[in-house]
C-alpha cells in the first residue's frame, strides 16, 4: 500500500526522502489500520468528528480543526524543533552533545523504554473502545474520539523511533505492539493499569485524569533523554497529552458539580434516585484509579531507574530546573518504608530513588486537580471533601504491595481489610449504578442527567455545536 507522505502522514522527519523508512512504515501501516478497525472506537467509522489534527509543530500548524472520519485521520510524525547545541543534561555523559543516533551500548535499554511507553498508547484506545456507545453528550463523544486519535498518533511516534533507529529489532517490536491487547489473557499489555477495564464514563474521566497524568510524567522524563530524537518526540507528545488530562479533570468536576446541584435542589445526599453519581461513590472511584496509577511509577528504590539516569536515557521531571549536580552520586532523597505497623520516611540514595521523586511530583500535581473539585463542592455549600488516598493504599507494586492499608495510611490486618475495603473501593453496587446511567445522549447541546454541561465549547464553538455527525 503506497502512502502519500505529504498528505496522509504529515511529518517533519523528511519521510518522503527516506526509502528504507518508507518501506518499513508501508509494511506496518496495514496492520495498524486493521487494528484500528477491529479494536478502535466501536461503530465510529462513518461518523464525521470535529477533530484537531496536527500538520506541523509551529503554533499555527499543530491544532487544525475540522470534520474528519477517524479511519481517515492523518496520524502524523512530529518532533519538536531541534535545540541548537543541546547536551546530555544529567548522568555520566552530562555536558556531552546529545545523541542523534542510538548509542550501541544503550540500545537494549532505550528500546525497552520506547516499547513500554509505546505499548500504553494503543492499550488505552482498546480500553475505551465501547464508550462511544454510551456518551453523555456530543461534546464528550468528540473529546473521547480526540483522545483516541491522539493516542493512535502517539503510537505512530513511538513506532517511528523503533523503525528509524532500531532496525529489525525495532520492526519486530512495532509489530508486537499490534499483537498485544488490553486485557488479553495470553498477550496482555505490558503495564497492569492498561489491562483494566474502562466500562463507563466516570472510569474514563478518572483514567484520563490519573493514568494519563502518569503518562505526562513519564513523557516528561523521557523528554529529558540524551537521545535527541526521543526527547523531541516526547516534547511534542506532551502538547497533546495536556488535552487528555483536561478531559479528565473537567469531566470529574462536571460529575461532582451535577451531584452538588441535585443535593441542594432535593436537600439530600442520596442523588442516585435522581439519576446522578453521589460523592462517596466518586471518592471510591478516585481511590481506585489513583492507587492503580501510582503503581505505574514502579519500585520506590530502583536499580533500573538509577541506571537509566546514569546512562542519560531518562531524567527527572524538569531535570534542568533542579538545583543539584545532576549526577546524584552522593545525594539523598526521602523514601517511605514500613517499620512495624507504621509508614516512615528515610534518607536513601537519590539515584535509586528517581522513581519515588517522580511519584512525589505526580502526587502533588494530582492534588491540585482534587483541590479544584473540592472548590466546586465548597462553592455549593456542601460539607464533603474528596481526598487523595495515602500512597500505601491498595498498592500492587513496591514497598506496600504485601500489606493492607487504609486510605489515610494506617496499616491494618487482612481481616480488617476484608471487612472494610467495600467502604474504600468501588463495590459491585457502585459499578452497577454507574453503568445503569450510561445511556447515549446524542442531541446537540443536551447532557446526560449525571453530568453538568462544560464551561465552554471547543475551539470557540458553542456547547450546542454538532461536534459529531452521524451518517
């Protein structure tokens, strides 16, 4: 299948003049298109969607709006503009010129980092593939589809790196990313959170707030990489990732707002009877999605993370803004551990604690979003506060994987957990109620009963704009 490299794949990587890369992508593209048809958004192929398409990296080119059918979306390959004289900014190669090609001695490590990141992109599309059938509004349906096509473009970005820099190994890894599927018992996605189901829109909003925010911090760390093509690719991906987190933050805020409106109107905490999602249920969903996403940062102390840092492959969040030597050979960082029945923080090597520092940055960022949701509750005059659970709560990886803890961080017995965990995590009754509300609303400007309208429309359009046209 021939590809029009100027129109079908907008790019700034000189794709039209690279015959080897053209052949590799021509071979890979039909598999991608088949994957999208089989595991992309359900029953969406003939809809016209008001989408943003990147056609260049300049301010006037990365956000072009218009109606597009998703199978015809122009999944481009873009790297942020090069930084003149860029150097490796951390680790053993600090101060040396950034690499334009993969250093042979770090080939395996870089391939692993790119594949792990790349595998998350199609995974989230697979997790969200049925959500369009139960959209709360055309505005939300369009946002879902925008997230989906951009996750697809991010897969293309990672596949480009594999094809351009890793030869046969890269081609095989690119094929494998289309063979693994979210939740597949035989070939699951690499990271656990990307095998979880996303059966409803509250889960989707929580996922885009919490799990896509993990993506922000992983991409920001890779954007510091000494491999310049990887750095530049991730920097552009971060531009689009911001929209995904916006969808999650404002989505949850609108669910909270609607619950508060009905609580005030009917003078009751029980808004389920009025077709909404009550605040305690929102808290339990928050607890689940936060804890699953916190696991994505890995072990509190990690030799792999230390090695990636020393090699100059993956840095810290906003590495160049941190005031230290960027070598971390003698630095320390506070890391949690368990002593008896208490969680305490102890000084550990800053080098092996790179994951934990990134997790701390992430948690602070999550708290800012939760604070906004709580302002909505306070402004409604309601005495309730959403709270981020303790990092020890409901963990499957690291220091806290083998213990049970309450949302406020108190270590408890297995028996206590069995007795109380339904107070802290979504119950079958919670899930059934939320799913029962998931009925498609597709009339322009109309909203489902359980969610408030957005503050404004997209790209200056009114909220009642026909963001999706069904054919």
